[in-house]
C-alpha cells in the first residue's frame, strides 16, 4: 500500500515531524479483511525532518502475521518540493489487531 500526500502544519507534532498510523491500518485491514485497531507502536525511527509543504510517500507492508494481529512496517519518504531530492525519513513498526463486529479480536485467516 502506498499513500502519497502533502504534510500540512496541523498534521505535524511539536518537533515538526509527521505522525500518522493510517497507512498501517489500511495495510492491516487490506491484509486481514477486518477492521483493525493499533495495539502497539514497537519502534519509530526518525532519520530526516519533514518540513511543511514537503511531499511524502508512505509505504506500508505486512511483515509478520500473528493469530489475531499483524505487524506492519511503514517507511516514510520525503521529497523536497524545490529540489526533488527524495530521502527515507521515517520507519515505524506497528502491531495491528483485527476486530470483529463485537469489537473483540478475531483470528486472521489468510
């Protein structure tokens, strides 16, 4: 799953870095075919700043399957508008749990 967008001021934290778990939720839901909730953020590595007005590309992929959960790795690339330089800015590891209609975890059958 690839998500491309522009980061606006209201989508940044106090350190002017992007924060979003939506690509991980989309990738996990697409894989499991269930709604998902975030169980944990195992690791987030910030490698380069993402200034306001930059173009970002978020690439999410399922990297591990559990009984009711998946681990999703999200890589964020920043493309500086004026130079077209593209850098790997952030990597995050998320654990997403599939939930059924009763809002309880469900087994992921793939």
